């Protein structure tokens, strides 16, 4: 539950509860080179 991210993501409250999927999405996003 890290609120202090360098990137400001605007996520609904109910989406924040799904921290697992959120982290996976972030990991997938940064896994893509570019």
C-alpha cells in the first residue's frame, strides 16, 4: 500500500483496494521497454 509513488496515478478508491492487481499492472507497465 505505497501511496508515495513517483508517478501520480489517479485510481478510484475501490481500485486501490485491489493492491495486488495494481502492483501487477505497474510491474507489467515498467516491464515494457520504451
